[in-house]
């Protein structure tokens, strides 16, 4: 059920990523990049410490020098097993030594540095004290497109994650909904994602009846009833890459109004998808989907952006939102997920992950976008 195991990324893959990141930093006027444990470090090196701690672990990328991983000595043996280790120089430190002084010696004494969004404040403050003439910018601010464009191997992993999420939906639509709690369906969805190869479940939104009008309701103890609209939004990581899909189902036969709103959201989602093409701005996808809902008189009930990027995390740049002029580039992956939410009554959302191709877009989710009736 989980499919074949994909070929692992190699040291050469990670070396190329670090070279690309270093070049992008130089182009952005940065003196270097400081990458803390988390998704950026995994993507750049293949190293995922079991937990971030008060002991400093930091990947240092700077123009004109080889990548260096500053790592506590007691964690160095694990770091040296990472797939990207052959592309790294290791500088370990022991308790009682100053890792910030060690890091400072790898960098010039001044300039603007990019640092991981999730770096601990205590580590940033330690670096500022050791390098008082430096300033800092988050990687999302300084290099928002660093991980946005996927290569062919990454796209295969994204497609496999999407297909696994689709399998989960095909199974969940068969189970009884009426008389069960939202939390019961949420557990079913989580189990299905794991059964179909996910290693991590990030979220299972199950919003029934009036809860479906809350876009990020997640799950609760409400008992689902016949006549409820139910928004299902679920995803996680499979082989290190993300899935995220939404479908809206109805328990028993829907009313004409419910069908009308669902058809409207489906048309908006289709319009957003058709706006995907190289060179279009991210905001063009939002505008295309939003125009359909605005024209039908429901614009005030579409209360979030149309989409977000996805890759080694389930939410990352780029964002499909008004004001985002970043051009779409082949290999980008992001959600297209318009919705209409009628407070206190019901809501509808339909979401696919889409990747930009050379001449348009390709959906990575392919379950029906029709209104599915469940029991």
C-alpha cells in the first residue's frame, strides 16, 4: 500500500542545494546564511537532529568557503551519518566552550546574515553578542523562494504524497459519518494517511455543520448529523514531502443551496487552477479564484488567501494572495483552495496541490471535486 521506496538524495544533491543557497544569499546581498535545525537544515544537508536544544547546532554557509556544520561534540557522530555529510566540514564543540565565538570565526565581522525562522532567540542573541556589527533577516524574508522550485526527484515525491492523500479520501468517503464525532473521523483520516505511507500527520480538519464555516476548525466532539456539510482538510509528510488536500462531503442529500455553493467553489477552484502558468504572478491565481466568488455575490464569505506553498513543510512560500507579485516558475508547488463560509450555517472548501509546468499547471490531487454524499 505504501509503494516502492524512493531513491534517497545523495551527497551531490545536498552539495548542489548548498551551493544554490550560498549563491542566492550573495545575490541578495547577504554575508552568509545561518541554518538552525529544522526543515531548511534537512533540505540542505539531510541532517535532522532528534530535537533542537540549548546546545548550538548551526549550518554556516558563506560565499567563498565550504559549508560548515557547527555541532555539539556529543551529537557529531549522528551528524556525520547524514546523507549530506560528505559535502560538509564539521566543527564540533564541547560543553564549557563558546560555540558563538566558534561560529563568529567562520564569518566576517560585519554584514547582514540570513537566519532560519525557527532559530532559538537565545542562539540569535548569542550570535549578536559575538558579532556586534552584524544584522539579521529571517530566511523567509531574505530568501523566500529558496525551497520553492522543486527538481524532478522532489516532484515525484510530491506527487506520491498527493496520491497517498487521495487514497485516504477514497477510503474515508466509504465510512459512516452520521452519529460519529468529528474526532472519530479525524482519527480515521490520520490512520489512513499513515496506512498509505505518511510518516507524519500534520493536520486533520473535520468541520461538520456550522463548524464547516470555520476554515481551521480542526476537530471537535460535535456529533455529525444527517444534513451536515463536512469539510475535510488533511495532510502531512510522506518520504519527507508534504500532502494537503481538502474535499467537502455531505451527509445525506444536500439542499439546492448547498449544491449551488459547492458548485460555485468548484468553479472558483477550477479558475484558480487555470490561471497557473509560468510568468503569471502568484496574485493572479488568487484573483482568478476570487473573481468567480465575488461575481456570484459571496465575496465577503471567502476569508482567506487562495493558496500556500508546500514542500518539506506543509505551509511555506510562495503564497497565492493579492499583492504577491512573485512570478510562477516551473517546479513550484502550492495549494489552490478557495472556500465559502456562511457563519453559523455551513462552509465549503476544495483544495488541490498544483505544480507549475512548462506550459501551465498539473494537479497532484485527482479525487473527484464533485459534492460527495456520505452516510
